């Protein structure tokens, strides 16, 4: 089971570079969103954060930090790429269908692009240039 999760795929060099570029671009962009939320979560100020699915502000913020900050770092290095992309994909779906559903396409456009990228990484894995590939070679 772990081998399937970590399997980086068997792709051509050009596809592996595309996967690397996608991992780095969406990972770096999203980690910047998650960093501010991480500071807020561990800071001294009272937590004020949206609670779109009714878990409470602190739990919602913690789950968002997990996805946007921690999982983005995992994507950047390509460690458990498929698993790391799942919480990010779910977070984007919540943003699209719960947070911005009534706000029009303009507010949903960026989360849609992120969600397509994360779904693609769930399907492809980390590619040849990832920690997943290094682990797969050793295993």
C-alpha cells in the first residue's frame, strides 16, 4: 500500500519537469497563504477565523494551517505527494463550494485553479524529482 502511495510515476523527462514545476509553484504560492495563518494559530491573539463547516474557529484554522502550510511544504519537497495533495484539494473544495459559492466566479477562480493542480498531483504523484522517488528506489 505504501509503495502505491509513494510511487512517483513512470513519466518522460518533460512530464517529470512539469510535475516538479507544478509542485513547486502551487506549493510555494500556498505556503505563503498558510504561513500567516500558522502565525495566527500559534500567536497570542484570540483566534478569529471563518468556520465554514461548523467545527469551530480554532479547529477550522488548525485544519487550514495543516493543509496550506504543512501539506504545501510536503508538496514542495515531494514527500507523500499524493497524500499531501488530498487535504489541500479538500480545502479548496470547501473554499469553492462553501465559502465563495454565492460570491461569483471571480472569487472562485483561484481556488478552482489550485484544486485542479492538487487533483492532478493526487493522480500523478511527485514525479522523478521528489523525495517519494528516492524512497521508492530504496524500497
